[in-house]
C-alpha cells in the first residue's frame, strides 16, 4: 500500500506507528470483529479503516474471514512478537536502571 510520500509499512512496528491502527489492534484484542464494528467511532471513514486493515493483513498481524458480504478480522498476536521482544528489552533496561538507583539511594542513607 505504498503511496507517494507515505512510508512503506512492512512489519509490526510500522503497524503500531499509526494511532488508528493501534486503536484497531486494541479493539481486535477483544476478539473477532466486523469491519463495520471496528470503524465505529473512529476519526476516519470506513474505507480508510478498510485500507488500514488491508495493510495490517498484508503485514500479517490480522486474519480476515469472509461470511457473505461481511468481513471479519481477528488479531494474530503471535505476529507482534518483534514488538513484544523489543518492549521486554526496554523493560529490562529500566528495571536494571531502577535497581541501580535504589542501591545508590540506599547507600546515601
């Protein structure tokens, strides 16, 4: 879905870089949803939501199921593993820093 001026999105980090896609991920974390339901109360049109979902599907973070004229989407959490690993490394970094700070403060008495 590369357009002139739009960055190429080809991984989970690109998916979570956009606030509408983050909201869609949060809604899909609750379970399978129809496009119509996902688009409700978002600040973009339903066609724009469909474009975001298509990109997310192409990256592999959502699965699409068709039933008649309806399209249903499901989160593929396993495809967010790179983000999860990166966040875990950040958590470890901050935990080490806070432990060092606590030791320093304890020595200061």
